[in-house]
C-alpha cells in the first residue's frame, strides 16, 4: 500500500487531523516548524493523497465519461480517439462505455457515470434521451455534450454535420456521372441523420426530374453484414440500378462483398458511393468514393467544448456545423447509357 | 443535487454521524425507532450514498481499468468488447484507456487507474512492463491480468495463443497449395508474437526444404498503410513471390490495395493469407484466408479470470492456451508452376 497519513503521523508524531489539514493547504494555524516537518515527511515518504479522499474535498476527478453506441464500429472508435487525444492533452482521462445502441443500457451508463462523479459527459447517441436523464444531468450539475446526430433539441454544444447536404452531394455526384437509376441503402433503425441523407438523395433526384422507385430503396443494419444483406435484397427485387448510394461506408463494404460474389465489377458495371470516410474507405478495392465526415475532429471538438463548460459553466458551449467533403476515389464511374443496366 | 445525509439529518433531527453509521449498516447501538426513522427518511428522499463517500468505506468501485494499445485497431476494439460484455453482465464497468503503443503513456495510465482505485486491471500491452509498474500493482494490491502476447513472465493468468503454430499453419497452407516462393510481412516493432509467427513460417519452409530469401522478408507498421508500404517494398525489391503471408489482417488489407493499384489479381496471380480474422476479413474482396484468433473470447476470458481473482485473491488465475484455426476463404489458390511468378 502507498504511504498513508497514519504513517506520516507515526513518523512525525503529529496528529492525523493536523497532517490532513496541512496537506490540504489548510494548515495556516499550525507552526512553521510543524508544517515543514509534515511536508518534508510527506515528500520523503512519497505520500500521494488517496484519490477518493482527495475528491471528497476537491470534488474533481479529471475524468470524463463517454458513452458510445458501439466501440467496435470504426466510426465511433475514431470519434473516441479524437476526444481522447484532446482530453489526454489536458490531463483528463476517459471512462468509456458502450451502449450497444440500446436506450436502456445508455440510460443506465449515464446514471452509473454520474454516480461515479465524472467531471463531465460526452454522450454519443442515436436516440432521443429520456427527459429523466436530462433531469438527472441537471440535478447533478454535470456538464455534458451530445454527439447525437441532432436528435435532441438544444441551444448550445451542437456539433453537427449537414447530413442532408451530404446525401444531396453524394447523389448529385452519381447523377453528374450520368447515372439515372440509383439505389440507396438506408438504415433499418430510424436514425435521424440517415433520414436526412435520404432526403438529400430524394431532393437531388427530384431536382434532376428523376423518379425515386420504391424498389431502389433498401434498408439494413449499419454494418458490413447489413450492407451485404441490403444489396442482395436490392438485386433480388430486380431494382435495375447502375449505382448505389450506401449511407455509410461499412454498408458500402457489404455492397462490395455482394458484387464480388455475383461477379459484378465495381465501378465498371456498378458505381458505389459511401458516407463517412472511415480509414478503411481508402483501402477498399477499388478505393471507395465517399462523403467525408470529420469524425476525429468531431470527437476533439466535443471534448474541447465540454472542458470549456467545466471551466466556465456560465458560458454557452459553441455550436459547430462541420463541412462534409466529397472524396472521389475509384468506385464511381461515368455511366455509359449505351451499356445495359446491371440488375 | 441528490439527497445528502445533511438533509436527512434536517428532516429527522438525528445527527449526521448517527445517520451515517445507520446507513452504512453500523447502527446496531442505536434504538430501533431511530434506525427505522432514518431508513424510512432515506428511502422517501431517495438517498443514494455518494460514490466517493461509499468507497471510502467499502473500498470497492465495481470498475475495471483496461489499457489497450490502440482502440481504433479492429483487433483491440474486439478484445475490449469481449471483456466489456462479460464485465457488464457481472455489474462492472470498464474505464478504458488508450496507450497508443507508447510505453510511457501505458505506465502513466496504469498509475492513474491505480490512483483511481479500480478493482482490477486488464492490461493489453505489446511491451515488457517496467518492474516498477509491477511493484506498484503489488503495493496497491490491485489484481491485474495481462494480455501481453506472452511478453511478461508469470505463473498465472496467461491467456495465450500459439503464434508459432499459427505462423507454421499459415505457411504450410501456402506450401500445400504448391507455393514455393513465399513472402512474409512482419512488423517494424519487435513484437514477440509477430516474431513467433515468423519463426513458424521459417520452420514450415525448412521442413519442406525451401529456402527463406532475405528479399522475401519485409516489415511495416501493423496497419493497412503499413501493409501497403511493405508490399510495395517487396515488389520493388523484385522478390519474385507467388504468395504473401501478412502477419496481421490489417496488413493484408494493405497488400490487397497494392495489388489493386498494380493490377495484380488475388488469388489468380498472388495468394495472400492473413492473421487474426478481424470482422473485415470476411468482407474483403476476395474474402481473406486467415488464421483465426479468438479475439472476443480472449477479452471475455481475461475479464472472467480477473473477477475470479478479485473475489478469491488467494487462488491462482487459470492459464488458457487458445486454439488458432485456419479459415479458408478465397484469397489463396493453388499455384500452377507452369505460370510465371508475379514479381
């Protein structure tokens, strides 16, 4: 065990109460000699205040709780890294929890983290949070920031990307390449951001007087397997598309996998565009054209805003609307209307 | 703020000290009436003991610290998930820290976690730990388990895979397919497990009276980019191989990317085998033949052993030597010696 105040007391002959007050900077009323003796002994004996005892007094843990839906998802692990790198630089640690996209588990974790007296919370959630959770956060006076895909209304600390514009841009890229019959893979779950991407797709199609056929729209889990299953559905319902907009990169990976199985060449016969620009996107074969979200930066910005709030609770956290960029790689290609459609 | 003991005192007229003792189950010397009054008020007022205060007494946090080299690496996020799922099921949370493969940062995190009085530590590390770290762990009486690729010697809590056997099996698979000129991508850093895989490769080659040419051995970062760079090196030094053993799947992804760039067909012209079987392996095009490590299970086993140690400190943690399996997919193919080699 590390040195305790009791051991310092034994060594110096000074009472525990006195030592405790001196070590906590409240020893003004004791003699200079006593203070020197105690501080010298503490230094010699490498005394380090017990974390809990210290925090009973300072009420500060230098720990930020972070809840993410799925740490194995490349998007979220990148988000965590952005937050962590920033926080580490400022002397904070992250207590990371995985909600597995489950609302109850998420609520439970937020509750547990509050109970553990973290200094603040970063909550990455695809859900509308229970109003009770907000009440708890407020009651505990725990600063928090949401990375919630714009699900929960608020006036400060919004770190958002324009999913609608991203969906529009992805679709317009395909239309500009001459594609007319464009499938879209959306999410099974009702994620607001995916809905926005879909609306962007619909707007781009409408603006170019293109219909959106029901058979072009498929949904699945936002995973590689989900993308594979959704692409299979698309082809099995004879969608006749020449291009696919996968609303995240993992699903695009599944589309590649389906195309490989069926001998469909990307981009020669089928163009695919993703969304996110996870690290993998540049390493897919062919490298994936996608809409880049500044994921790492979002994590870092959330961490920065939260620390600002912890230091200046009276100031509102800044809002950020981040830019999305089209990253053109090799998975999309000009559609030659002379060739037959693929599905 | 939540209900405090002070508020219960105000409501009941009982002293803070008495209430504290009653709520901590040490109130036997008080009257039944007083005890009932206090417990009833605490229930009514939804009193929840302050986490730090409670832990000053119980010295138990239900928190496990976990240090990993890189949470964005699919291998480690899978390992974390295995540990987390097990721990959550047992009512524990994980405080996750990312060492970024840096020994100093790792030491610092272990120290910080100890300072935060976690109940135990899971340390996933590619390093030999500083002996001071072990001393600290011992001094703090903090149970820990290492997922350290067999770097640190110990008698209990070894969760290992036979990397040598895995390297041997991967290479033998290629030899059995008729390959003779087999390149290997190892790690820049001196990771013990990668060295073992390399030794397995060497043994398989020797057993089949095949030479191991220096130009067949390249190294890089254990990342997708590292695999790409290493494969480029291999080809630029005119290695003349027909197959590559990438000692992890991420590096295999980089090899695919190089082959794509250069128009080299996998597996028709070049066979590639990986190591790990991360989720991505099954979704690569072509799906990657690899050596499966039971990553999720390793995380869960480590968590289980650690909790066992926390409950029964006197008992040794079990050792596990886990099986590696060859997963044959589509990235390796019989080499027809009639065709020319590729590099």
